[in-house]
C-alpha cells in the first residue's frame, strides 16, 4: 500500500487519487472474501492460494513495470490494484482454512497465535519496509519486489504436502454463500472489525 500510494503521487495523482486507488484495491478484497471462502471449501485450498499468489504476482509485476517504464493512466493503476485485491480476497479464507490441515489439533491454538503474531508483525514492519524500499529504489521497484514475494509464496505453497481431502456433503454454491453470509452477519465482532478495517 505504501508503494502504491507513492506510485500514484509520483504519477501526478492527488491525495484523492490515492484514496480512490486504495479503495479500488480494498473494495474487491472485502467483496470477494465470502465467495473466496466458499471456493476454498469446495476445492483445494492450496490450489486457490497458489492461483491467488500467481494472480497477485502478475498484477503487481505489470503495475511495477508500468510505473518504472512510463506514465500509466490512473484508471489502469486502479484496475490492477482492484485485481490484486480480488485475488487477496480469495487467498485469505483459503489460508485460514489451510492451517488446520497442516497442524495437529493439539497445536492449532499455538499455530493460530503464531500466525496472528506474524501477521501483526507484518502489518507493523511492512509499511516501514515499504517506505525504505520506496525511498531507496522508487515505488515501481518496491512494487516489483512485492510481486516477487508472491512468486516465492506460490512456489512454497505448490510444494506443500497436504492430507487427502475429506468428502463433504454436496450443497449448492449459493446455499454455501448464504450460510457464510449468515455466519458472518451473526457475529457482531467479526463484521464490526471488517467494517472498521474497510473504513
């Protein structure tokens, strides 16, 4: 997000343009979380995560190349950011659902704690590192490094050994989506966090 904001400013965008581009990234992310969860429940979570990482590698890589080489239109920056946000909306639920498959049940609480700690550390250190990369190399190169991290993640995930999938009861996609929405809506603490983070 830091590199993206500075890329917009470097391209001559205003503070409003930065807000619009970041909204174009955030809205597809939030809007696709439930759909991403249903997809992750219906197919291999690893496949969903690898596909999302590859999509983000491409969108961030193209964005980086455009920022480095020229003067892309802000609508194109916003569109690529939106596609990256969309892919993240599929990655996150699959990632949450993958953890119980790779950790023994008696270690799940510790694994969730470690995952949350790592995520929080990234949320604190990520913007600082992004700022250093932008200052040292420019926003385009910072976006390029971000793209490379998605390629590395996809490679690690592709080599992850998982247990066989357990057969699940056949239900329709819309029924699963409706159930997910009901579960989301019934937990005030969940939707209030999502609304707050979105704002």
